[in-house]
């Protein structure tokens, strides 16, 4: 039986004795070592620090004490969560309690549901174990371990696909982080390059937090893929930087004519002169390709690139208070010495680094620290397997762990290599589609390098050797973490990526079906898990849409009819497929179209949704096409053409009459494409 510290008894509990009853149920598993009444963000809460027993700590992998909050309000509000977050960052909790878990006791009847919704909408990665006060009093339970295990298991902490906005789940990258910090202190520039979803943006957020928390400077981040940045002219973007510097350093903003490049650069130089010599103004340009001499969208940057970067380099050289970090996929912006006989202003002034996979130790820390919160443990053989199979790629590793969490038949559970290997086919059937988002960018920037990967993926090693004559091509692939050599034998470093590329290569060559189909005995579990993921992703997407102010999908009625998705059957027969595709169409396509009609926008799905969310549109167009095929004997020529297109993709060019189990294959392809499309849109909007 735990105890309440004497200072707590003589302090806050002496003033408000009813608090002892709130704390009593926790004494089976905790000591209460500190407590006080605290106010923040117009919320007055009771804050306690609970020290778990040795058994409790071992059960949930805890290394520190836990923050326990009592909220005496009959409703939960955002200010309550803001106050709790501030408690974590202030004494005595800071550095003393677990950052990843918080216990909340509330008078609000809906506290648990409200907190879960809040955490999803605001990307709050902390896990909250929530109790209603009255239910806690009436439970009569000797131990709260089962309820802790239940609530910690309900949220999939591995399924995090957005850039990390705080340090809670940031793992590894210490070497590159320290290197960039040193560059900033020396007023030198840095480049961060890597494939999609390797954690570049999360690293940039981390750099910003680190620099600003140490008072080492001000950090300004510009997402060059964002239309608000890339459509600007070079002088317009410099004017934006001028305004940001004035705001950050409390300087009077001069009146500047945006259409006068000379006036913009003169006034910006005057502002740069005023930056304190002990400070650094760090400009971060993410997705640098979009404002480079190889712009994917806005051709004016072919010329503007030179004026923009020549000026910034001149300011940096003169005043030594300004430096910048560029990030992207394509390192050509710093590799090429000249473009059309014009000197490249970024050549030899940026120290480039490539961001690759997490180390084995990083994976161990990630799996252990997060997994144990949900009742999952991974022995050393399992960690070795994960590192070998995914080479530390953050997204693929997290999604692999998420799969095991969702499919665990019981918890707690200790995973071994053999257990992970047994799930490999089913697990990677989920992972393979994500590889498209990761490596297909090579087709745009480095088609020759991608061709080399194609040869390796199908075992054509000699072709690879014969054609890999350009050292830079090999360097790129190595730096991306895609290529390695073992006894002078080349191989694709990430096996699941190799599987994806071989599959795509097989499709392009007109081979038999390369897409592995979920075995009959695993389909129910596969369908349930993927539908729940789609529901979760949709809610994340809606939250990001609301933040960005881009066109709504369903209006204020968030994701209507989502519960109907859980009733979808496995499409083992044509009748099952008809129910499946009709339900999917009702929940998504028709709900979007109905919202468009409600705001008097004709063709909302075909215009606004297609323009704002092209990946989701394409996935839902497949749904629409298959529903029309299922419901109508004859289709208009345009829709028939669309149906034929998707059938060709999903059946890999084979006539449907020649494909066994075609109903489920179409169901599987439809769900996989929708799931990935939503994930990609979340990433793009974030």
C-alpha cells in the first residue's frame, strides 16, 4: 500500500480534505510524493506527482514518476490541456516525471472521450489515462493496472505519420543535429537531404526548438512547397523575410514597395545590420527544389534563384549574423557548380548532410519506450530483425510496429524475431504501398538511379554493374540509404523497398500478378485493421484541413457514417463486394458530393477536391468507378473508360474473367490505395 507524503497531507490536502479521497484509489500502485494547487491558462487544477511501485514500473516500462492531475470542472476544455502541458515544462515536474504519460481525474462525465478527441485533433502525442471521479470512487477495484493497460493499449502510439512538433517521440539523429548546431554557431550553412518520410521535417523542427530554447538565435522556417512561398518572386520572398525579422527582433518595419527589388534589398540589408552580433538569424528552407533552378511547378525560379541566393550569400558574408539551412530530396542545388554558364550561388557554401535510417540503438529505444506503454516488448532478436528489414527508416519501422500492435492477440506480449518473421508477408503487404511515396521521387529527379534499383530488384545484377559507371549515381543511392555492397555484391538496402520496386517493374513489363493477396484465413483481421486505420487517418486529415483552411471534405459533419465502415464484409463473393463498394461510396464520395451541393458548388468532388487533394481524389474515383460498375449494367463511355483503367491497374492487365478471387483483389486494392492516399495528403498538408 502506497502513502501520501507528509508535506502533501499538511499542505494542499489539509486545505481541501476531499482530495484524499481522489488520491486513495491510486495508493495501491503509487506513492504521492508531491502535490499543490496550480493555476495556468485560466484553469485551476490540482497537480500531484505519483511514484509508481517497482512492479507497476516494470509492467509499463516506467523510469520516472507520473504527473497526476485532478480537474474539478464538470467539462473539459482546451485550456485544461494547455495548463497540463505547462506543468510538464515547469518545476517540480520538469525532468522528474515521465513526459509520455499523464493521469487525469476529472469531474466531467465525458472526460476520456474528450481527451482522446483533443489528442487526435491537436497531434498531442502524450498518452492520457483518464478517470471520471465518480466512476473511480464507485469502482472498488484493488488495482488500477487493468484500466491502465486498457487505456494505454487503445491508442496506437507507433502510428505517427506527421512531422514531430515536440521531443516526446523524437529519437536519434544526434550526430547530424550536433553538426548543424555547430554550423549555426559558426554562422555556416547546412544542407539536409534524403528521401521522403525519413524525418527531415521533424529534424528541422528539432533544430528550431534546440536553437531557440538555448537563446542561440531566432529560427524562421519556410516550406517552399507551399504556394504562399513558391509563387512569390525572389524580391517578394525577401520582403517576407524582412517582415519576419522585424517581428522577431522588435524592429520597426519600413514601408517597402514590393515591386521594387532595389528597395527591398536595401531595406532588408538595413534590418540585417541591426541583428545583435551575438545572435543568429537562421533561415530554414524546406523542400528547396521548389525555389531552385529545377522548379517542379513555378518556372520563374529558374531565373529568380540566382538573384535570391546571391543576395543572401552576400548578406551572410558581410554581417555574419545570418545563416541558412536548406532541405529537400535533390542535392543538385549544392552539387552543380554552374547552370548555363552561370555560377551556382549555393555551390561550396553549404555543408550537405544526408539523413538516413535510425540506428539499431534508436530502434531499440523507440520500440522499448513506446511499446511498453501499450503492453508490447521486443527482445533483442526482434530488434535485430526490425533493423535488418527496414534499415531504420522511420516511417516503415513505425508502421511495422503499428501492425504488430494492432494484430497482437493478447497483451502484454514479448515479440521475438520468429514471431515478426511469421507476420512478414501480411505486414509488408500493408507497407509496400508506402514505398511509392518514399522512392518514386527518384523517377522525377534521378531516373537513371531508379533504373539501377529496378535491375537490382529483379536480380539483374550484371546489368546493374554494366550500367553503374557514373560514380555520382552510386553516391546518391548510398547516401539515400538505398544501396549497399556486401562482398562487392550490390543490393537494395531496404528489403521492403526492393519488393515494391520489383512489383512495379513486373507490372510495367506485363508479368503475372505481382501483388500478393491476403490469405483467406487472414482477411477478416486485415480488413478490420485497415478500416480502423482509414477512420483514424481521416480524422487526422480533417484536423490538418481545419488548421490549413483548405476545402472541407464533409463540412461541419465530421466524417459522417464512419460507423458503417466497420460493418463492411470481406468481399469473397460479388454480393459482398457490392455491399463493400456501396458503403465506401456512401461514406466518402456521396458525403463529399452532398456537402458540395449544400454550399451550392456544382462539381465539388470533381473540381475543389480534385485540385486540393489529388491523391484522395484518385482513390475515391476508383471507389466511384467500381460502384457504378457494380450498380449499373451499362456505363457512359467516359466512366467505362475509368473503370477499365482501374481494373487494368488492380488486375495488372489481366481480364477479370481470368483472375481468380477477383472480388477480394479489387477490395484489397481499393482499401490499400485509399489508406495510402489519405496518409500522403496528411503528409503533404503538414
